[in-house]
């Protein structure tokens, strides 16, 4: 697949929206209006980058385990150590979150999870979605059959959200929903469907972005899903429509921006930011508490939300540098 110039810009936009979502802004435009968009857009771009060079499940699973799950355990344990030292109360069972680490999801019977590691639910879900998709594309060779298969898996995922009374290890039930968006990304790459927007004029792309954003945000506010809790919103049809238009909006915005060094840098470090941005936020809260400033007064504030967003990224810069410069093997890189 030819390298897409704006792919890192796309991911940079999304990781900023994820971090900003955890800053408790005053208005719901970021906190809630994009709830149906952020995670599907991440699953979509992962599917868009799926390579067909792996034909053996063992080789594929081993490779993705090294790239996703090994750093998942490492990053979780680092977050856990920070939680033990700085956040846990004296009455907390400090080993309870470890059960959640192996279970792979948040707010479940699998164990109490230290909240600063909560975003890592996405990693185990992505891994399971990739395994599902590997079987789908291995046995179904036509695009039409693949589309039918991922739609059926999405329906099963929806039924699990309605009738399943317990959570499955590594978010296996949420991955049934995720594989639909992951599969859409794969289909778009396979059928070269992005070409339609590549050759458009900037004016047309702006129009696509505006229309897609309005539709996505409007529908998202009506349905308000929580994918990490396997809740597909008050109206599952609107949730899926909102997600698809949201993906189109992010693609359009990334194409308009195209190359941006800051967003590209963030896009290349999405895993690190995803893993540690909440710890960075709580670190800032701890500093405020030390100097006698009541950080609760900064919550539900758009201005402070932006300050926290920028500060979180700045705090994580040394971690990004150390991992990329000296320990890229943690992320399965040479």
C-alpha cells in the first residue's frame, strides 16, 4: 500500500480528541458530541493499514502480540506503579488492578482497575478485532462477503451489549463491534475508495468536512455510546451512521491539513500518549495539591482543559523520546 501522507496527521487529530475528552471540559462539544466517533475512527485507520502479507495466523498473531500486547503489559505496570505510589489510598488493595490487566478491560468483574490505565482497554480490543478480521479475510475472498461477515459480527456485538450480563476477557464482545469499523478500513484500502477524495479540490473537501461533521456530531449527541462499557448508545443505527460520517470528517480534515509536523509527531506516538496521558493529568493534579492550589476548581473549564491538554503532551515528551530513541523494541520496532 502506498504511504498516505496524511495518515499520521489523522492519528494526531484523533489522539488530541481522546486526551481532550478526559479533561472535563465545560461544554459537551468535545466531551460528548464525539463519543460515537473517536474510537471507531481509530479502528478504521488500523484496518486501513492492515497488510495482506501475513497468511499464517501464528505469524500474524505473534507479530501483533509483540506490537500491541507486550507494550500493553509494560505500560499498564508502569501506570500501576504510579497509581500505587501516588494515587492509591491506604485502604486500597494495590494488587487488585493486576487482575484487570490480565482481564483486559475496565469497570468489570475482572478486577478493580487503576483509572490512569483505563484507556488501555482499546489495545486489547484492537488485538481481538484484528484476530477476528484475520479469519474473515482468510476465508472470504470477495469484498461483498467480507462486508456481510463484519456486519453479522457487528450484529452479534450489538446483541451482546443487550443481553450479555458479564464482560468477556480482553473485550472480546466489544471487538465484535470494533471489527466492523476495522473491516471498513480494510475494504476502503482494498477497493482504493480513498481515491475519490484525493483528487477533490480543497473547496469540495471543506464542504465534505463541514457536512460530515454536522451529521456526525448531531447524531452522536442523540445516541451517546460508551464503547469501553459495551454500550452502543440509545440508538444503535444512529451510532453507526454517526461513526461513519465522523470517520469521513476526520479523513477530510486530515487531508486538508495534510502535512503538519506537530500532528504527525503526535500521530507517530499515539500508543504512548494513549497509555500515559491520564497519569500525566494526575501528576499535574498532584503538583497543584502540593502547592496548595485546589485543582478541582479547574475542572469543567474549557480554558483549563486546553491547558491540561498541552501540559500533558509536554510532560510526556521525555517518555516519547526515551522509548523512541533507546527502547523502540518495547513497541515491537527495530
